[in-house]
């Protein structure tokens, strides 16, 4: 197990952001930057970091505003301007990595809310990354009609397809131990405040704009992995729509993986070893040793 180094950084608006870095033995073959989901934090990605540092990657990521060690107020409360700043924080880490390792490729990974943030980021910054990977993702603008934008997001609402359920968060994984660990973690289980949620969904409308999607470089490798039973993707309708949009925008290297029976957190699923192995195989192709 590799222990992360905790690194505070100052964002462009002056906010203090806590970042983490896991380093491999020897010079890194590349950078793998994680953008975590809503109501969680970076230290939940320890298992993936161990897998990828063993494969020679330096792994880094930030606790988002309103999350984890960066949290400075109520959980998930980042306000109307917080979403745009959260997306800009992604670039802060990308550019820091390029400054330190100018000759190393960088793969940007986003899970769930993090996937929505990196989808937005890549509209203007595809030249700054080598490849893009997404999990627990969807075409967010198509999810908007099912969300009350005037209320804070309640993550337990995604549990409806699994009722009657053991817990309010069975939608996350078939692995009861992983669900219980999530419930026991005081830094998990909350949504964004109403203003931030509204800003996130409003920003997502650009992800349906062909003119904006046309800004993404066509040779950007994209890996999209989702669970078949993840309610966020609407029985695959919303993740399939995302794949079609990228392909329609002319991207020539889009890989789509659906894990049968899996739920939202495929990296914490009963077959997470298989999930990580598939991700590694893709990384070996786009970032050769």
C-alpha cells in the first residue's frame, strides 16, 4: 500500500484546496489525475492508487470544494460560483503536473460528479491531456428533467430502483461491505447545495452543444465505463447518449465498457479487480510503457 502525500494548494480565487499524491517507485511513466464524485473524497481511491502506482503512474487529485479535507463549511455547500471554481481547480492540478513532469503524459479521470466536471473541462482543454477516462457517468443535461433544481441534491434518491433495500445507498454497489464503509464515513453521503447544483446543471447544457463538442481534439482517447444497473445513467440510456455525442463530434477513439449487474461505483463493486484490470489494459494502450 502506498501512502499519499497531502499537499495544500492555493486556487486561482485564493481558496485553499487539499490535494493528494501517490508516487510510484522510480520515475513515473505518466500522471493519472482523479476527479472524485459528489459526497465523497480522494482517500476513498486508495485501492485504485495502489493498482496504478504499481503500474508506474503517479496518481493525484484534490478534495473538491465542500468535500473531504478541503471542506470549510457545511458539507457540499459551495454556492453559486463554486461549480465553475471546482472545474478550474482541475486545471490547477493539470498545469502543476505539466510544470513538474513536462515530458510525461497525463490521463484525466472523473467519477460521477467528477465526470461531469471533467466533461466540462475538456471542452476547452483537450490539448492539455493525453487521454480521458470516465466512470459512473452520463449525459448530465438529459438527467436535468428528473432533478428539482431548486432543492439540494439528495443522493439517497437514486436508491428508488432498489427498493425495498438494505440501506439508502444500495445503489452504489452490490458489495455490502463497501456500502457500509460509505455509510460509516462522516465525509460521505451528502449532495451539493441548491445553488451549486443549479450551476452544475446549467453548465452541463454546453455538453450537448455540437459547436462546443467540436472543440475537443478528435484523436483524444476516451474510456467510458459504467455499471449496467447504475441509476445515474438511466438504464444505460444516458451513458449511451454520451458515447454517441462524442462519436458524432468526430472523436475516433471512444471505448465504452458496460459491467453487467454493476451499480454506480464500479471501482467498489464485487468485481473491482476485473474493473481495474480493464482500465489498466486501456492505459497500457494509450500510455505505453
